[in-house]
């Protein structure tokens, strides 16, 4: 994470505290469970988004981003690349500030759409690992 990228990531993780996790898993061995659980332990508000769950991490789960009745700042995506474009559209509609695509998720067209709508975009980066690295350096 070089210079300006570090600043962007530090600013995102320091400023925004409400994270809707699309694709949050109820399987404790999956990153889609361990990463949001870690972030929740660090003081972030986690809102699970998964149509197959009613609850996760002690929070009510929602079928889609549009079903969430409160403001969302970050949309963290744990879905396949081809599932990203409609998630981006929903993130735009709900007024999210950031879209964060987890490690291995890169969709340039969806990222360009999000940025054109004024959202900040992070791709192919683990939010948990990023937080841990910045925290270890005393930057957040």
C-alpha cells in the first residue's frame, strides 16, 4: 500500500464506521465471516447483507442493500466479480460513500460507474488486513 493509497485507506477507515457487508457468511471459517467479525471487534457497525440469513454477528441481516433502513457508509463486497455491478447500483441508490471489493475482486467497469457517481472505490484488498496493517503502524 504505497503513499497516497495509504492515505486514502487510512481516511476511509478512520472516517466511516457503518459497513454493509454484502455476502457475509455464517460459516466461521470463511473470510466473509472472519473479516466482518474482526471489524466489528474494532468498533465498526456491521450490517449483514445476505438473503439466506436472518441474523449474523448478532445483527439483523437484510436481503439487499436497499432493504437497510439506516444510512450505510461503506459497502464491503464478498461476492463474485459478475455480481458486483448490481451491488454498485444499489450502493449508489442508498447513498453509500465507499465501495470496498475484497481481495480477488476486480471489476473495472463497476469501479468506474461507482467513481462517476461520487463513491470512493477500493478493489482487490482485504479490509481486515488493511485495518490491521494501518493499526500496527499506529496510523488508525
